[in-house]
C-alpha cells in the first residue's frame, strides 16, 4: 500500500508543473548501455499515469484481503509491484526505446500474475499471453528500428522525416507498431489472449489487466497514429514542405479510415462474444474487447479527420479514463463474488442483491456507467465518441461510415443487453436450489469498491469538470485546430435532446434484445467448438503447414540439385589437387616443399587473404609497388 500510495503522490505532484505550462523532462543514465532512460511527461501521459496509480492503490487494498487464502502471496505482490512500475512507466517515457523497455517489463511481469494459480488452464492462457506479447514486442522493436533508421530519432513527437521523406519503410513501421500495441490492447483479430487470460488470473490482477494494462496498448496506438505520424506545428507553415505535409495528412486520413473500421469490428465482436458467456469474468473480458474498440475507433477518427480530429481523440482519452474505473470495479466485484461464493458461473448464482447488497450497488453503478446512462461516468465519453463518428461521416459523407455509426448504436444496445443478463442472473433473480450461504463482504473489499464507485459518480455528475481539467489539456499535446477545441470541445454540452435520445434508443433496443434472448433461450447457447479459438487456431496452423510445404518443396528440390552439383565439383577439384600435388616421400626435401598436408579450406583462406592484400596495396600505392 505504501509503494502504491507513493506512486500516486509522485504522479499527482506533476499536475502543478503541467498546469504552469511546464513539461517535466528527466534522463536516467544506464551503466550497461550508452543510452539513457528518458522521461517526458505531457498531459496524456500524466492522465494515464494518474489513473493507473490511483486504481492500482485501490486494487492493492482489495488484494490484501483477497489474497489471504491464495498460495504464494509474497510472489504475487512482488510481481504485482513490478507490473505497476512497467505500467506507470509506459506513459511517462520520452522516447520509443524507453517506452519499449517499460512495455516489456509490464508484459513479462504480468505473465506471472496470469499463471499465479499454476493450473493447466492458467499455464495455457499465460503461455498464449506470453507468446503474443513477445510477438508484439518484436513488432514494436522492428517498427522502432525502422523509424530510427529513417529518421535518426526515437522521440515520441512529430518527426520531420515523416514529411520530408515518407516512404514504404516508415509506413511498414507504423503498421508494425499498431500491431504490437494492438495485441496488448486486445484489438481484433489480435484479441484472442484476452478472454483466456483474464478469467484465470486472481481478481486484482484481472482488474488491472482489463482496466489498465490494455490501455497501454491503446495509448501506444494513439501516440503512433495521432502524434508520431502527424506533421508538427512548426512544419505546417513551411512552404518547401507543403507537398510533404499534404501527402502525410492524406496518408494519415486513409490509415485513420482503416483504424475506424478495426475499432468498429472490435467493439461489435466483443459484444457478440460477451452475450454468449456464462462465466462472469469471461463476460467482462469480452466486454473489455468491445470497449477498447470504442477507444480505437476514436483514435481512428482523430487520424481520419486530421487537423480537425479533436473530438475523436478527446472521446478516446475520456473513455480510457471511464473504462479504467468501471471495468476495474466490475472485475473486483466479480472477485468479491467468487471470494464469498466460490462460483463464477452466473447461471449457478442468484439473489446476491440481498446477500451482497453493497457489491450489488457498486456493480449497478459501474454497469450504468458502461452502458452510457446519463449522470454516470460512461455517458460523457460515449457521447463524444458518437459525435466523433458522426463528424467522420459528415466529412466526406461516405456511406460506409454511415453504416459504422449504425453499428455503433447497435453495439451500445448489445452492451445494455449483456449487462442486463449479468445483473439479472447474478443479483436479481431467485437463487437456484442448493446455492451455499454467502457471508458479508470484508471491510477492505468494501473500502476499495466504495471509493471507486464514489469516483465514478463524481465523474458522472460533473462531466464538464473532468473535460475542462483533464481531457481538454490532453488535446494541446496533439497537432489539432485550437479554434475547434475552444468552441466545440471546451464548452461542449452533454444534455442535448439528440444525445439523450441516442442513449434512450440504445437502452430501449438493449431491453428488447434482453427480453427476446430470455424468451428464445439465446443466453444458454454456446459457441460451437468448430468456431472456438482453439479450433480456428488449429485450422490456420494446418493451413500454414500445408502452404509452407507447397512453397518449400520446389526450393528443397532445387537445393538438393545444387548440393549434388557442389559435391561433384568439390570431389573433382580435390582429385585434381591431388594429381598435381607432390606425394610425401622419404626425402626431407620433398616433405618440406609438399603442400598436400595443408588443409584445403586453409589454403583457400590463404589465397583469399593474398588477393585482398594485392587489392589493398594496389589501391594504396598503385602499380608501382609491383615494379610496373
């Protein structure tokens, strides 16, 4: 608790400096390398570090009670704090190399949290998490290397080379970095680790995996497409770079369109998966996939609209804040449920509103937040993201973005539907026969859940305060239209009939979906085994093996032919060498001038060195050294 509180206080102390217009910069020299760890804190990094340290403190308070009955408690808290160091370090770094180091620290240390129970299921999920994490890290390393090779800089800032010399290598670097960060964020189709890793980890770790660590991936995507690949303020007015600036804006807009659809697909896929889950933690994990889709979509809108993309970036930043709170709270509440009942299958639970009234109230607050109910914390960010996708459609009136806006609304209704399912089966319906007695929630669990619920209510009742003090300053970090920020973001009104009507529509559709699902028994359907992740992975694995064999067979045949030719050539040369060489005789003179005992490979090396020396002498002295 002391360590987490110290991290929170340290991060909070940055706020006065940022408010005064200062950007703290610090370098820490490393003995083992010539490079330094660089820290540079702006408003976006501060926002995410502040959220992380605060929620981590609440999760630690919860974990003290929760981990009492778990094995290897000391090991858990050691890696719990190491993961905190990596997760807080990611948004505070000032260059890409430092970011990669903290990103890998977070990924590797959190692996121990995932496999803490040491069951076969935990190891299977943890290994998938680790393998994808390593692959994502390699993508990031390659992308960072390409940026450094082309730009000569690792700064997390707009790069001049993006304007003056944008090429296919820089485009590939951006794609690799989005993939690397997208794996951590749970972006479709790279989300497959998330529904497996979250349920097997202890509840405090699940809360942080879903509430905070996947935000590091979203943060990286925002930094990549909305900052590094954006022309800087100083280049916008440079006449000789005007063509490069326009080309970069165009490339960014096209990339943003793709990112929008990746976000839309991610949010809709997450809803579909969540509707078919009966395990509470799996439902919440699939919900996180959906909610991260909202954030990615907002970042995509920011890139698509370019200089006028403030609404998308602001909505993403606001939803990062909101999702961190309500999803961490929901996972901790699920931990309280399993701690007191020993059960996560919602079809085997019921009537917990009477047996766990405090937890039920907290879950209701968080659920109303995540569905976007007015006066709760998710309403403001979802409203801004809806404005963003509408602005994207109105920019060029692409019919595909009109469809994207409709999917946005349907996804909101689906979110209402699966949270009605969660609330009804777990807390509201009559308890099934044979359900064990439930004890009251421990005080420390109530304390952490209560504080998180209070913060969510505070955000919900004063959305403009958060917008003014935390979200709008974040926009100053990016290359955006300040006039638009001042008139359309800073003084945004959330209480318009259009916005309230959109929420009512989503709530009504969600209620209808819930009623129909109840009547048709849809909630008890299971994802077919042939459509499961294991089956799909096995199928693609077999396809990959077959394709590899098809591609490699001609090369293998060619290699065999070349090997046979080289063997014949080598044997012929060796026989020829023996025929012209002297045989060692009894006379010492013959033995002294004989070269047949010299290793053939060494002879080739000596010949090659002689040729190199001849060339070097020729280049240095010309033909005079040879007497010509």
